């Protein structure tokens, strides 16, 4: 099954996960059109 | 990015395995202002405290995005003086994506990280030699120019 990026939409949740999982955050500012 | 790069299976796997992906609109309040975003796509690598370490603006093809993200992680390690981690991350980038546009900067910063770790200047000279041989016209080769004097 193909991988799909599972985007977070909350900075607080992303940083909380980053601390818990020992990862960095990729923050993507995009144009939803 | 949505048409080409993000659907790429290698990109999706790399991001899901190595990063927490966070996506917000270009006019998000307060993040767009906090990060002074002026154009899309703007991609920023943050550490877990929310501190920025690397940024790109504009489209990146799959191979370039993975290299850029590895560079961002390595720069975060470097900025936080986690030099062992930085050396490993930059080394992995050089090994796995030698043709990436991010690779010359990784060569430069790997040499600096090695110097910071040991205070032995030879890695600086080695970075200059590698950059000169493989990326003679790159800006990072020019920045390493003083290291040619190290014996």
C-alpha cells in the first residue's frame, strides 16, 4: 500500500509529537487555492 | 508539491519516518506572521521547541526535497551543537543523495562539525578538497576557500 503523508494541522500537537518521538517538524505553508 | 512531490512514495515514507509534518495555509494566523512567510510553498525545518533551522521557498522535486529535509535536520543538530548527530546526518545525505543541490552545504557543514568535535582542522581541508573536486562552481566551494591553506 502506498505511503501517504499524514499532516498535522496544529503547531502545538506537532511540537508535542516531535518531543515525544524525538523528531523534527516539517512546517509547510501552502496555498489551498 | 501536491501534484508531483508529496505523492512520491519515497518522499512520503521519508517524511513519515523522520519528521512530524505540519501543514498550514499561507495566511494562517499567527504562524504566517510569526515566520514571516511571503510566498508558497515555504518549507521550514523546526526542532521540537519550534525553533527554525532551515527554510526553502518554491517547488522542490522529490529527490531535492529529501536532500533538503536531511540538510535541515543536520543543520538543527549542528545549531544545537549535537555534532555527532550532525556528522551522521550530513554523511547520510552525501551517501544517499550525492547529486542533491543540498549536498555541497552538507559537505561544508560536516567538515565544520568534525572540527568542532575534535579541534582537528584536517576535516576542513578535506571538505575543501571534496568540494573543489566535485562541485567546483558551487557557492559552498567558495566559502571553503580559506581551508585550502590547512596542511
